[in-house]
């Protein structure tokens, strides 16, 4: 397992309960694939660097976790098909 940082941006038009449910759903997805020690940091609504699908703001969520490659691949697949996730990035982190 490797340490990964995952950031994803949720549509700002969702209600707070819907945002929290989506964050929880994505955490459960990672846990079901064998993730360890997920740290979730919700940055909240912020301005986007550039407009995405006519949106100027987004709700940012950053995760740190120890993940097997299967969890990484499944998160990437699901994030691509979720309409309420407008962008995501997964970065492998090697502590030196």
C-alpha cells in the first residue's frame, strides 16, 4: 500500500447534506477496497482557478490515505462518472 493524496471538487449548487453524503459515500468506497487511515479535510466552497462547466466556485475535499491500487482505480472510475464531482486528482506521495 502507498500513501495517496486525493482532491476532488463537488458542485457548489448541492445542499450541505448532499455534499456530506457524497463525501461519506466516497470514503465508504475507499474503505470497502481496503483503505487505511483516511484523513478527510473539507476546505469548503472556494473560487475555481478557471470556469468549469459554467461554474466559478466549487466545494473542495482533500483526502490522505494509505490505499491499495485497487482502491485508487475504483475511486478514479467512480469520480469520473459522478455528475456532482466536477474535477478530481489522485497523487501518490512518497515520504522521504
